């Protein structure tokens, strides 16, 4: 048996110790709930009549009899997200499979699911991060009817999976499986798409060419094929044992995908209190599982959004993690995958190269994953998650996954990594604490000392770029982009602009209390700076011309200014209402007022007992 890497053990042990009181309180709560099975037996006749009135035929008789388990389906289906459009027919597949397996299934509720690809750069993007907590609350509303013995969560993209998981963990006594729909097939390469975006940004080609390029990349049902937050979500759900093994990256509308969806219904029935393998989700997600998620995310160069989401997910289960945990693990976990934006391959190439089964195997072999964890498939990753699903004579089977990469340009073993660490850094200094993803940043661009050019919006950066005012070595500082200020939108509009400046030979970097997401690319970008400007974070003191030093390798972010200690915090005069009205933003004023700092997950659900809500 492979011994665990010392860094993995050290980080896990300190998380367990740090979380002792809050985890105990969480487990006590779900333990109290576990005694109420079947859940429907606690309902009055009027309650049960209301809960079964929507059923038809035999299902209505079955649910009233209180003898067979009922699966609650919580779905993020809509037609605004290509990844979620396939979910339209999943409830019928699930209900049919549940009946055949001796149970029933009921559509418990839908949750909102917005597409960041549509709202990017627009006012709606300021609701994106808060949609995660809205989804968590919507999941709770769906499950709070107490009609269910298990749950299936149907969701894939950015804030949707974290929201579903946070909500499900508040019903931690229920067995829960996450059911993906898979990625779209490969279209125009992500690398070519990025080049066309840059050309459009400097006026070298027209809108029609750009639109055709984008439509060729995002062309059908399924997740976008680059390795952003959506596909990082799928990797996490699998490595954390909430998917059926190998389910993450099977294309929608295929026999194998349908077979996996049906099997999820059958399997979750076996995990109920009435079944042979009771497996509540609150026990699946524990300290070791969270560490496994971080390790796999780092090994593949996954989305920086999970320095927020994994923190919030862990807290929902009574587990406290911080950016030091990410940073220490990143220095031990090598980068094993090259998927855009860290390379030119897409998620389909990763899957073909060996995908999740190979990744799980090689990380286990290196002692970089905990094997002794509870999953929806059974105890231990090595017994189940190093295997791949396949159909043989229309029967779903699992076979051993490849022990060798099928394409070493995309996926490698620990013995020959793309780089020796995971490429995620905690940076800190006079400007606070932030994170930077350097797996796609060339070595020569990882350190910079240059004057600051300060903005309070990404529109201001665009205007300055159009005027040629950024054509010099500079650190672009974009403030008042945190959760308290405007909901912490992703600042993707800046990526092609700063990329153009870097290609011209200028030394450039971005420092912001906003987000850049899983598409963070070749320009060094310190993001999620905490505390944010609106919480009097040091970033609000920066002025044009201040000399800023960023050394990503050393984890340093500092400002050279003799008068720094005496300088006042600044708030733009016009700031107070520029992000509060229109496009539904006024409905989220309470969210903005309540949001925790980024390192605490930017959640609106409040601090842990005894925790300072301004900084940690």
C-alpha cells in the first residue's frame, strides 16, 4: 500500500483539528435527522395527500403506502445553458429506472442556472456568484418537504454544482448522487478562438467573423470544452465520490450517458436507510474528501473559482479550509494535465487520454489522494474510481482504466509531470491576500515590478486600452469588484486586452478583488484579493504610479510607498449606486451587505462560530 505524501497528511491533520468543533456539530445535526426514516412517516395525512397529489397511477399508491423509497430530483434544467439542456428528459429516465429497482422518484424542484458565458461583461454577471447561494437555498426548499429518502442533483456549470452541493449538505442525512450530462463534442479549438478574440479586440477583424468563431466553439449540447469551472466541477464531483465512477465526461445523448443516468437512480436507492448500504452525503463529504478535491484540482490546473467554492462547500459540512491549505498542497502536487487555458487540448482530449480513471490511479500511486473515503460507489477510490464505464451487449459494466496515458501531450503520470507543482499560489503582503494561477503563465512573466494604473471598473480599463494609455509596463489594479461591492463578477473582458499588451513585449499584470475564473490564462492575475476594497482592504489605498511588486513564485504582493501607512482608504464618490439598480441587482442588496470575504468563500450564509468576518 502506498504511503501518503507528508504534505497531504499535514494539511489534512490541521484541517481536522481546525474543524473539530464545527464538524462535530454538523455530524450531530445530521445524526439527529437520520432517525426519521422513512421521512414521509412523520407527515400528517393532509401533508402526505398534498405531497402525493401530483403523482399519477401506481406511483400515487406506492408513495402513500410508505414502503418504498422515494428519490427527490433537484434539477438545474433550462435552455440557456448548453450543458443543462440535455437534462430535459433525465427525470423520465430516472423515474423509469427507480420503478424497475423497486422505488419511485419525484421531481422535487428546479433551481436557477445562469450562464456566465452569456452574462459575461454585462450587468447580469454581478448576480453570478450570488446565484450559487440562491441555488443552495432553492435546493433546500426542494428537499425541505421531507418526502424523500434520497436525492439526485442534476447540475454541471459554474455556480450551479457548488450551490446544489451546499444545499444538499444541509440535508446531510440524505444519500445524494450528482448526475452530469457531459461535455459537447469538440468544435473550433479553444486556442484558435482565443486568437480570434484578440484580433477582434484590436479591430483586425469584424463582428461576423468573431460570432462565427464563437458559434463554432460553442456549438451543441454539453459543457463548453475548455477546462473552466464547469468541467472543474465535474472533476471534483467524481474525485469526491459523488458521481458514479467515470460519469463526468461522457457525451450527452449517447447510450452510455443514458445508462449512467438510469444507474444513478438504481444506485441511490441502495444507499437509502432502507437499502443495504446507507451512505448519507454528509458522511461522504469529510475532511479527506475535501483534500482529495483540492489535490485533483491542482493536478489538472483547474478553476480558480474553487478557491471560493470549495471553501464554501467545506463550511456547509462543518469543515474549515483556507488558502494556506491550497498553497501548501499546490507545492506538493505536480501538474499532470494540459487542458486549455493551460494548453491547447480540450476536455474531450483529456478524457480520451485516460481521464479520471488514470488521474485517480496515478495520484493514488503517488500518495496524493486519500483512498480510505466513503463514496456513492462504495468505500475507497481505488476499488471503484480507477475504472471506466462501458456498455457490453447494452449492459453497463465497469472495466479497469488505463494505467498509462494515451496522450502524454495532454495527460501524464507523476513521474513525468508538466511542472513540479500545481501552479496555484497564495500571494500576500501589504495589499492583502490573494490567489494566482500560474500553470498557464510562462516563467518569465511570473515576476514583475511596475507602476500601478488604477481603475474602479473593467469598462475603465477598456477605455484606457482604446486610448493607448496601457502601452507600457504596468500593473493594472481593478478595485471595488468584490462580493460586497458588486457581487464579484468575472472580469473576462480584461483577458484579451492584457494578452495583447503582453504579446507586444510589455510587462503586465492584473491585481483585483474580483474574479477571473477557470479561464485565467497567460497574463499573471492576482485575484480574490482579500479583504476587498469595500471592506477597507489595502487595495483601496493604491494610487496611480505606486510601484507594485508581484513575485508569484515567492508568494509576494507588495507596494513600495513611503507614505503607505498614513494613506487613507478611498471610495469613489459615484460608487454608492452604480451597481445597485437594474437587471435585478436591487433584489440582491442584502446579499451584498452580508457577503463574507473571498477567503471565507464569499458566502452570504455567515461566519463560523467565533470567526472574524473581516479577515482571517
